[in-house]
């Protein structure tokens, strides 16, 4: 091989590397432009002397979220199943937001009516007096109320978001200082066991934390 051929080969190799890097950067940019990202919110409002709490899910990503799926949450042998009360589990891009309802399965295989004040009962079952009395609150609160949400983008790729809800103070006499904490977001498919492991690896915040 002559010197000229060697130089041409080197130029071709450098050009190929530049094209590869550019192509990957474009693919990543396109994915970011198409990717949805779901955030969980807990809205509170006063109803007389009571506080009504409503869960809402918002798409803060750049692409629509399709086929949104929630996982059940166990609370004192009751199972709470979050869902959208409409036939299309879709959130459009640009801040589209929808309320989350809860369907409650009882320990005997029946169902329980979830009314607007039902979140209070949900909290009591999650953080019951036995847990508080046994001094286990911090450990239990790490993964007692984990919201795992999986969804699909317009690119047909699967994504997930993990949040947890707990009180920053030990809940006594139904007094809470609730926080919705973001845990993880990523591409792929995970189950509730993995989501709980992610939560258990992270300590809860306390009232005096900044």
C-alpha cells in the first residue's frame, strides 16, 4: 500500500467514525424529542374540616404516552389498583394531565367503594398503629406506597416511572405531612419487586430535611 492509499484509508476511517458518532447523536436527539415522561402529583383541597386528596398523572415529556399501566398497592391485605376512568389510557405531550382513580379489592375477594375521602382510609391502612408502635415506620415507609407506572412512546419503546408516597412525620391521629417522591425513570420494563428495591435503597425524607 502506498503512502497515498494509506492516507486515503485513514481519511475514510475518520470519516466513518464521524458519521457513526453523528448518527448516534441524531438517534439520541430523536429519542429525546419523542420520549414521554410521567410525573405523579397529589393534590390537596379542603372540604369543610376535611382534606380531600386526589392523585393526578401528568406527561411532562416531549412525546405522547400510550398504554399506561399501573401496578397494585397492598395495604393491610387490601389491594388498591390505580386506573384512569376512561377507555383511552393516553397522555398527550405538553403537560396533559388526568386524575387517577383507585379500585379497591378486599381481603375476601370482594370490592370496596372508593369515595372522595377514601385516600384517608388508604393512608391508615398503609401506616397503621402497629407499624408505628413497633418503631418500624421509617423502614416500612420506604416502600409501603410505591407507584410503578409503565408506558409506551410513539417509537414503540417501553418506559417506566417510579414514585413513592409517605409522611415526613410519623403519622399520629391521622396527621400527615405527605410527600410524593420521585425515585426513578428509565427505558425498559420493570416489575413491582424491582421498584420496591429501588425505594428501599433510598432513605425517606424527614420534616427537618431541606
